[in-house]
């Protein structure tokens, strides 16, 4: 899983309501310079699927230095597993991989409905290879050897494009506009903290699906998870106070013993306690 330096970010991470923070390592959260527009805080999470240790290491170090959260997989099967479990913003995918090649992985991922931006790395220089890569569902194709600066620039372009086309999310009368970073319920603007916003966006992107506390912690906080699920409950309660408190239909539901679900379906109204 991702490796983030803890010294740099400890001071930017404040959680007075939750004790025992020494047990967890928070994600680095810094606005990327000049991107996204407005330099807003943004959790950009990348998966790098590469079997050559030297390249894998230099990619992970390079992206982490640019404040991306990075996960690594060294073979195709592991890569597919991670890419299916976690919603990444972007994937750097080597073509020649043990256990499952990059193109087969990509086809499976696209068949499963993933729209994550994928950049293929390959030593194959033929036009036909590039076409095959794009036909399998790649968004870009970079030939080895390559410069990290070019890879970074291309990945940023892909992610920016994804961001620009990101649609307004709606669940019942709740609306989240990723472009403007705005939330409204029944036309009434709701002011959320950065964490509350990230949590709500995650719940809305998984509408109608149960998300476990571990999934929330891993995606929204990107922590080295150490059983600290109470963080999630605290933030769910903050969100409930802002999103559901003044409205007759609750949208945030507790799925007992499992996690939470955002849904406008009244039949799902099951609250804990
Ligand atoms: Ca390889």
C-alpha cells in the first residue's frame, strides 16, 4: 500500500476529537502547484503496476514527491485486484507483466465498468501496438525508456481532463458539484470541511452501495489502517448533522455491523441505536 512520509504531514493533520493518532500515518495533503485549478486540496490516488523493481521504485518516489498517494503492484493479478477494490484516479500500467499482461488486465477492468484514467508503459514502439493499447481501453501510451517529467505531465493532463468532465453528483435532493466544490440539499448550500466533503463525495460516488469503515478510512484518509474505525463514525456524525439533521428523509444510513450507505431509498432507513 502507499508509503507516505509521516514527518511532513503530521502538523497538517488535526483531529482533536479522536485520540491515539500516533497509531496512524496520515496522508500527505498538499495542493498541487497550479493544479488542480485554484490549487484546491485534492486526494489524488495512483496505482502503479510495474514488475521491474528499479522502474517501480523510481515511479513511486517521483509521484510521491509530487504529493500523489501511490499504491504499487508488481504483477497483473495483484494489480487487477487492487484496481477493482479501490477507486484510483489514475493507473500507470506496464504492458509486460507476470501472471497477467497489462492489456488483459485493462480489458477486464474496462469490462467491469472502470473509467479510471490508464496510461500504458511499454517498450513496444510499433503503431499497431499503440493502437492495440488504446483499443484495450488505455487513455495514453508512453514508450520505454521515458522521462519521468513526461510521464508526470501526461498523467496530470489525463487527470485534469477527468476532473473537467466530472459530473455533478445527485442523490435525492442532495447535490455535490465537484467542479465548484459545492454541496446543496434542497437548494440550500451546505458548508463542509475538507474531510467531510471528501467523505460525502466518496459516499455519493458509491451511492446505493455499502461502504465499510475500512474502505472509508483507506480512501478518504489513506491511512495505514490500524483498527481506528472510530474516526469514520465521528465524521459520519458530523456529516449527518449537516446533511440529514434538518431534513425529513435521511440519506446516510448505517448498515449494522458493516458500514454505511448513502441512499435516497426510504426502505433503507435503518439507523443504529
Ligand atoms: Ca515489465
